[in-house]
């Protein structure tokens, strides 16, 4: 790995605007106008070159009066730290905790500290599905358990797992399982 001492300002600038993860750990950059410092791979908006200061390590940036970016978390020392993975893990934990309540993307994004657009994009990149689809999946799996292990009606189950209407529950259940709740219960009842 190249170090800050071996890199020219031009090479660091190029790595910064290209969000090049290959340079993470080699240097950090700070933006004078925001007071924030980042890893080269940070996906935040590209700053103007005249507002940039480069540092060899996170401690130098902190000593320079800059605070760490909340997106790329440059103050964490792990070389293989993945800020997007941490955001998705936080979102997944919140979904598992509150799946039975009304969860809107904007509220979920607020709780993990990013924009709804960014959360939707990285969640899909990391999991292959959107947060909405993930919530639906959790709810349907929970309903499958309830259908096969309890005598609760489909209506009771729908409201218990967070659906506002029975028709929404039936549509989601059919989409995920290719059967109605009644058919599922008859087939999988323990």
C-alpha cells in the first residue's frame, strides 16, 4: 500500500474524486468548508479541490480540527471497514425490531442517519432487495410461523404482523408463497 508520503497531491485528488477504495488507509482528505474528513472511497459529494487538505492518518485530521464523516467513518481503524454494510445492518436490526409497526423508508433512513434514496440504493446493493421488500419478507415469514403454530385467524395475523389491511396481507402472502394463507395453513399445519 502506498503511503501519503509516496503520493502526489494530484494522485490523491484523483483517488478522492473517483472514490477509489484502493487508497483507503493510504491517506485521508478533509474539506475545509465543512470541517469533515473522509476516506478516499467515501461516496459523499466531490468537494472543490481548493477546499481539500490531505492527511496521512485519521489522528492528524482530528488534531487539525476536523470531525469524521458519518458515512465512511474514517476514524475506525479497520482496513476492511464497510460503512455501507454497517448502515444496512442497522436498518435490518430496526426492521426486525419494528416489523409489526408501520415502517416508512424516510423514518428508517432517519434512524440510521442517511437519506432515503441512499438507504434504498445501498440496501438493494448489499441484500438484493429493497427495505420495503425486506419488511414484507420478514412479515410473511412471521405469518407463516403463526399460521402453522397457532389458531389465530388470517385477519388477526395480518394485523399482528403490521399490515393495515387484509387485502395487502393476502397480496403479499400470495406473492411470497404462491398460496393463500388458508391454503398454507391446511398444508403446513403442525
